[in-house]
C-alpha cells in the first residue's frame, strides 16, 4: 500500500470509489485521463467494485494526491506568536 507523502494526511489507504473522486471534483473521465486508461474501464471498476491488481496502486496514489492537496496547511513557525514573549 502506498503511504501518504504528507505527515498529517487524513487519508486511509482503502479503495476509493466514484463518490470519493467526485467529492474532490474529479469525474470518471478525469480519473481515466489521469490514469491513462479508458473511461469505460474506470466506469466498470467503480460499478463492479473490482479494480485490476495492476491498477489498484495507481488509483490509490491518485486518491492520496487528492487528499493531500486538500489538506489544510499549518502556519509557518515564524507566524506563530508566543503569548509569553511580551513578559
């Protein structure tokens, strides 16, 4: 299973479905384009729930990328103010 490239990513490596990608703004055709496969293949994967072994990692990698892209960013350390610095 691929791991998340971000330290605080909420994504758990489960097989994402059509609703997951649509929630992130990607339809079946965009998922197919990014994976380099036909729209009918991706549609069949989502309908049947069966993703070929060779494509599972690609689908998971795309899902992790989407989850990490939408992750809220923490403020840089220099922007964090110490409450006790004025004492």
